[in-house]
C-alpha cells in the first residue's frame, strides 16, 4: 500500500487537546471533528489540508488523554498518514484501531520541510522525500496490522472477519 501527500509540520509533544480541543468533543463524527483539527496550533490547517496530505510530528506525538477523537479528527480531515519521531502509546493504538497509518522515523522527520511531498510504502516501511530524493526506513507493519488499516480500522476488520454487514 503506497501513499503520497504534501506535508504539514508540527513539533514535539503535540497532545490530544491540541489535535482536537476538548470543547469539540460532543461528537465522534469524523467530518465534524475535522473542521477543528489542529486549530489551536495552526488555524489554517483544517481549511487548507487536502485529501492524502501527511502530518509530520516530533517526539511524543499524541500524548495526553486517551481520547480516540484525536486520530478520528486527523483522518476525517483527509490526512493519509502521520510520520513522527515517536508516538504516545495510546495514540498509536487508537490510530491503528481507526485505520490511520502512522510511522516512526527520526531521520525523515528531521529532514522534511513543510510542503514537501512524501511517498510512503506501508508494506516496506519506507518514506521517500520527493524534494530530496532520500529514502528512510521505518518499521514495516506486520501483515495483520496492514489488514486492519486496509479495512478502515479494527471495527471494520472485525466485521469483515465475522461476516457481519451493517445496514443504514
């Protein structure tokens, strides 16, 4: 599975309240949350982010509370992947559970600038910066995690496995 997108750069210790402020936690609707994603850090992010764009963060991205609203708002905004130096463990699990790929690569983060285009191969775990031509190695996902991401998250994956259909 390959992804490609323009980068948005954020710093270290971006907590879940910065990603989606608590005042908007009255819903779990991805599109409703997306319009407020990152607004306290970059007021233009939600207005300008494009489908497929990639967030780049520093160390401890997603720290703070265990709310899954944070990765839901990011995915709802159209972000295809997050690359960071490291992630808070609960954010990491929540991202996988909702089908949002995230990769850790200190070198890729430090050598990426806002607006660069990254090409990400989730199977190989590679991140290529199209501006510099450099490729970085992150840990590739095990096959079962890729299946969860491809299904759109753990709930969809489980429904697929069990053969359960949801009617609207």
